[in-house]
């Protein structure tokens, strides 16, 4: 009986950890419109400087466990900022973050990511379609389908994560080029690095991460600016 309870507790803890992980991954979903004049003004000022349309909506995700901001939507018209980020940044630093999100929109990263992902999935699906159309055994067909879709999902995810890391670096460069004082954005990354410091990332974690480690982003920006 004791062993059964131990197994149940382990399963419960793992399920809880998985739910928390999913919640952190989709941190921006549970957000509310922010009628914040300061954020709106910072957004309009950054948009005018970088030469794009200002965000139509600014939302706040009321979670302090996440320090992040994201431009969401196919048209890139909504900005979501976590409460955790609002808590640690000054107004100048917040504007630098907004610059970063506008840089993604200006470079059409959201459209490039969608187009690239669909293209990769289509190309990877071609061998499966060719083999499946010539398959007679239902059991083999089912097994092949599961294996192929798992491989397509993992490979597409790895590819998109690689792209998003590159897009983050491109947006970083755009920000320091546009800001009068690039050190403000470096301060942002330094604060994020301190808050997210959990030791060295393993290979698997790095491969599936959507962002490069803050320390790596800082190193590349210092090299770009001063060498």
C-alpha cells in the first residue's frame, strides 16, 4: 500500500510540474488589456523612432515568475509584457524592450517563422506520403504514421527554435543600433541574466530553447558595439 501511495505521489508531482511548465511556456495566453498611459506612450515613441505602426493593444500577463515580453498575432499588433518584467525594469529599460519587440515586427520575423515552418513540414511530409500511398499493411501504416509525425514534429520544433534564436540576435542588434544609449538595453539583458541564472544550459535545453542565454546575447552585443 505504501509503495502504491509513493508511486501516486510521484505521478502527481510530475503532472503538477508539467502543468507549471506548460503554464510558463504559454505565459502570454492569460493576459489582460493594460490601460496604462505610460506604456502606451513608450510604445508610440518607440514605433515612431523605428518606423512601424504602434501596437494596437498592450497586455499584461500577471505572473511574476516569467520575465519576458512578446509581440503576438499574425499582424504583429499586440504586445504582451509579463508583470515580472515590469517589476524589475525602469521606464527607459522598458522602452528598450518595446524597441526589441518592434524590431521583430519590422524584420517580419513572425511571417518568416510561419512560412519557414510550413515549408519544412511540407518537405518532410513528402517521403511519408510517397511511402504511405504504397503501403498495404494497416499495422505498418499506423506505426509508420506515428513515427513520421513524431519525427516531423521534433525536427520542425528544432528548426523553429534555431530560427527564433537567430531572430532574437537580429532584434538585439536592431535595438542597439536604434537607441541613443545602447547601454540601456545591455542593462536589461544583465537584469534578465541575474533573474534567470540557473546554471549552464545543457545541450538539449539549448537546442529546444527559443532564446539564446542572456550571457551569450550580452557577449555578442559587447563584441558588436566595442570591437
